[in-house]
C-alpha cells in the first residue's frame, strides 16, 4: 500500500514538473512574441516625416530623381512620346508643388520621351571650338537641338595643326538621338618638330587642358572670379603666348574665370583647392576627376608639402577628386549634386 502511495506521489510530482516546464516554455515564447510584436508595431507606427512637395515641372528627370528619393518620395513615371520637346523633361506632377505629404508618398510624373532623330554632322577637319559650337546649334524638325561632346582625346599629328578634329564617333551621317554624346579625336600638332604654345585664350579649360598637357607643359591655373556664370571655366589669358616655343616641363600659366556657386546642380564648373599635408613627401602630385563624364587628370606637377593645388573643372553629376602622390592615393574628396 505504501509502495502504491509512493508511486502515485512520484507520478503526481513528475506530472506537475512537466507541466511547469511546459508552462515556462510557453511563457518564454509568449514573452518573445510580445517583444517582437511591440518592436514591429513601434517601427510600423513611427511618425512619418512631412515632406513639402517641390516643383519639378520643366526639370530633367535625371537631374532631380536622386534628390526626390533622398526626400523619401517614391517616383511613379509615365512616359509620353513627343516630337517638339526635349527628351526626359517632366511635363506634369501630382501632388502639385507646395503640397505637404508624408514621407514614402508617391509622386506621379509625366516625362517626355523624344522621338527626334538627328543626322550626325561632319566635324572632321575643323577646329575644336567650331566643332563644339556646331554641336550646340543643330536643328531637327524645325527645332533647335544640342548634342553634348563626349570624350575628347588628343594625339600628335605630323600634317595637321593642333586643335583640329581628326575623327569622331559616331561617324558623320549616322542617325542618333539627342542624348547621344559624340567622342572626338583631336590633333595636338607635330610635337616633335613644332612644339609651340597653342592659343587657348577664350576656350573652355576642359577643352584646353588635355591639349596643353599633350605639349608636355606643367599647367598652373590662376582663378579670376566672375559674376557672369556663362563665363565660368573660360580662359581669360595665357602665358606663354600663342606660338611660343615650348620645352618639356615648361610652366604654362592660364587665368581661368570662375563663377562662385552656392549650390551644386547636375552640371557646373567647380573650384578645387587642396593643401598638401606636411606628412607627405615631395613628388609628382596629380588630381583625377571621376564623374558622369569620364575619369580624367585635371592637375599634374611636382609639388612639396604645404603647397596648394588649385584648379577648375567642369563637373557632370556626382564627382570624386582623387589626389595622388607618385601614383599613390593620398586623399579623395567628393562633390555631391545637392537637393533643389
């Protein structure tokens, strides 16, 4: 009888022990569930940031898309085919400008999709500034159209003067759309027999830099501020003068106009200043620009610690300026396209 009672007590104890363990597991699981649910609820119900809708009508979608997404807006794009409006322009928007909406709201935009086709002009054999101007003043279906120049490369030529277009891509006569860039191959002149200073006064610094570099000169820029934004990046004067004989390593001083900007639109001329740190060694210092246009050198010369690197360049989109000492990276600066 005692043995039977002991077995009952033992079974009862085992039952309640198992029950307590199960209850404890259930309690822990429920606690975890409640904690996770609370976190999710807090995350999903956190107050949304209010966003004042900006006016984007008339702007290029490519110029404003990143700014809109950084504001927390979702972009719903509808394209409409047009023949008399530039490609990629925002024609309408909803909600309208000025309306206050919640973050993560959807902005619906109607964007032009141009069906304009252009016959590529023949640029070979003409001077580079004339070729650039020709690209800016094309016509199609009675409408003025501008095509941006792409990569401009310089090579020596024994029978062509400097700054003459030797080749182009796309080739003359090819049918293209207005968003297509035309790459140009340009003569740097006969460097061996006629290493004369080219005339760069009045030209853009971007067009002149590679031409001067091909002559083997060290380029030093003096910056002259101007109130006229259209003159930004234009070379005001040069030394040596056009036609002066050059030796490898000669210094060419060019005075470049620059319009100070408070904001950074998609395309603009930027001024870069960088003082070489004291812990660096004397050597060949270069500044490479990497943006939506290309990766290109915009400063090169033997410098010492404490000296200042100054230059102007035309930025397209977000840009990185990579400073190197004897080809080793020492600093990277960034210029972002700002919100509008």
